[in-house]
C-alpha cells in the first residue's frame, strides 16, 4: 500500500465517493491512486481534493507531503480516540477546540 492509499484509508475516503466528486470512473480513480495508471485529469483532481500540487501527490517528491498529512491524520485520530475513551470510562464531557470551561 502506498502513502496515498494509506492517507485515504486513514481518512475513511471511499474511492467510489472520490470518483463521484471528481466526475470519474471509480476503477480509474483506484488505479491512479494505486499507481498503476497515469491519468492527468484524475491526478489533478486528487491533488486538488487534498489541497496539494500534483507533484506532491505522485512521484518521488510526494513522500514528504503525504507523510506529513498521514502524521496529521494520526494525531487527529488519536485525539478522537482519547476523547471517546474519556467519555466512556470517566463520563467526562469533551470540549471542541477553542471552547473553555467556565467556573460559576
């Protein structure tokens, strides 16, 4: 599995949904993400979806930008998991970012 596939898996992005958003065939999107097909239109769509340039998603220069996004996704998931555990085990309400508790 390549970095792009890992990122989409972590984010829960389904190839069917991505293909619909890009207006493309699901199998073409899957093969482009997997790296077995080079379709410029789909590559541009995927890069735009991720907010990256095409060279940051595909090819030798893609490792660093994709790994950065993967690490960000891992941190996000870790925080979500920790909040869920606290709610379950401690019954603690969790605050969304930016909110503060108020003592009355």
